[in-house]
C-alpha cells in the first residue's frame, strides 16, 4: 500500500488571503490585482474570499528575477 505524503506539515497553510500575500511579497493590493489580471499571478476565489497558493506566490516572485 502506498503511503500518502502531505505537501506541507500540519498547521502550515497551503494558501493565504490577500493581506498575507501583500505582506509576503511587499506589494500593494493594486499591484497584486494587476499581476492577476496580467496572468502573472494565479489566485483562486471561493465565495468572496480570494486565496493565493504558496507555490503560486513563489513562482510569481521567482519570475521577477528573470526581468
């Protein structure tokens, strides 16, 4: 039987809301929304809540290194 390996440790969030994403990136709300509109940053919306998966934030920040 194959053992399931979690992608993160218990208690570690897999996604953050907009204020946490702003804090993590150092970017404003408007800058993050522009990045979403431009397709540079992925987010998901559940009801009225917009969430940013941590791997998506990492990809977004690492893509900025190439410019």
